C-alpha cells in the first residue's frame, strides 16, 4: 500500500508540474498592434499640387512660364491621372516600373514620360527626370504636396 501511495503522489506531482508549466505566459500581456505600411500606389492615389519646379538646380515655380504648374493640380487614381493646368488639362494612364522606382505617365505611347521617384510619402511626392531643352541636357525636379 505504501508503494501505491508513493506512486499516486508521484503521478499527482507530475500532473501538477506539467499543467502549471504549460500555461499561456502571454495571457496578461497586451497584444502589439500590427502596423501596415501603405503601398506606393496607395500613397500616390490622391490630388497633388506643385510645391517646387526645379530646373537645373533653380526653383522656377514663380517664373511666368511655369504658371501652369504653379496653379495646376494633378489627380492620380488607381491607373489613370488627370493634370489640370491653367489653360488645358491632360489625362492618361500611369504605371510604376523598375521595382516602383519609376513613375511612367502615358506608358507605351509617343507621350511617354518617365520620372524617377526621389520621395513618396503621404505628404510628399518628389520626381526627377533628365530632358533636352533646346538641345541642351537639363535636370528637372518636380516636388508636389497633397492638394487641400
């Protein structure tokens, strides 16, 4: 009988150790919120307005020839854009290229323009491209902010 008591005591001790050590240690901890970063597409899709138009390192947004950019605004939707300038508007498709580092306006058309994305956040869109103006190479940066 004494051996049976020892055996029952050993079984009870083992069961109590197993059940207390297998408890959920995270029961009383607050779960950490999951932060989901918006995609580049989600960041782009909104109305934007020009903050700066930099031509070879000089901001020309106040130049009379840039008034269409200064007073214009741009709407990007899921796959199209509309540009509203002072005297005209233009629309067409857009897409990302090169691992979302290039924004292409009017892809696969004679009007195609590729902009390198320098910065794209909820509050800033900065684009850059090279171009030839009057046969001379130029660098153009276009800085936009959300239209409010």
